[in-house]
C-alpha cells in the first residue's frame, strides 16, 4: 500500500485511464492479486468487492463491470474506480462523500451511517438502478444490499453530478465539497459513469 505522500504525488489528475489484466467472473480469489495494484484499487478492497458480488450474485443482471468507491483516501484523489472485468480497463474519477461523514470538512471520510437524515455516506454493496431526472439533474438510483446501506433507496442515495465535485475545486479549496450522502461526481464525468456502469451492476463502497 502506498503512503499518503505517495498517494498525493500520484494524483496528478482527477481521472486516469489504466490497464489491468482481465478477470474471469466468479474467480475472485484467484484473480484478485493480478488485478489489484495501488495505482488501480487496493487489493484488500478489491477482494471485498468481489466477495460482495459473489454474495449477492442473484441480484446482479450483469457481472462484467463494477464500481468501487475507496473512501480510505481523501476527496482530493481519484477514488471512484470504474472497472471492466472483461477487458481489463479501469478508470479512476473524483467523487464526493457525505457531509455527515465529514462534519469538519477535512476532505477525509470519518465514518459511515445508514441512518435517515444523517447526510452521511453508507458502506457496502449497492445494486445500480434506473436513471431519472431529479433535483440534481440526471441521476441513478442505488439499492443497498447490506445491513450497512439498506436505507439507501429511502434516503435517495444516488449517483449524480455536482459542481462541488469538479476538479476545479481542488485548485481553490484543495478538496471537494460534500454531498448529502450521494456519490457526487464531476459534471463532465457523469456521461462516462453512466455509460460505463449502467443499471444492474455492483457499486461497492468501503474504507478499509
């Protein structure tokens, strides 16, 4: 695992395209070490995400692509990983966490919550749902599959874009703004996220 200084040095841009070996669906343990690297996604976190996909396999219509939100690193770094398990392509983007998870606005997620009106991020496995137009514009519903995020649908925890998740925030504030618990990405990144992820797939969020 890289040190914090090493992570900061590696964060030269808000998005980075990477190449990873292909992963055979259902062979999580065997493929994880080859797939994971500190520049893509941390091995322990990837293992947990793949285990979650196996645990909830009946809920996913597609097992070819997943998203992993690594909340162990600050909001100033690309930590929303879009991973194509078949082609081996991966992209890391900026993503905001909830203000209830970081009340002091430090840029680091301090804790998770599944409680209504907590404005906090939740951890665990999510099933990506349908698209709709809401108060944040185009958004994608998320269904929480674990006890730690079971209220996601009722809390309206979704994927959407926001100005406070744009990379320009880093030059002026050194960190992103905070959401109400949603996975808020840069306005320019929303099409990419929707195009790469789509409904019926896994989004896994954790801080390991």
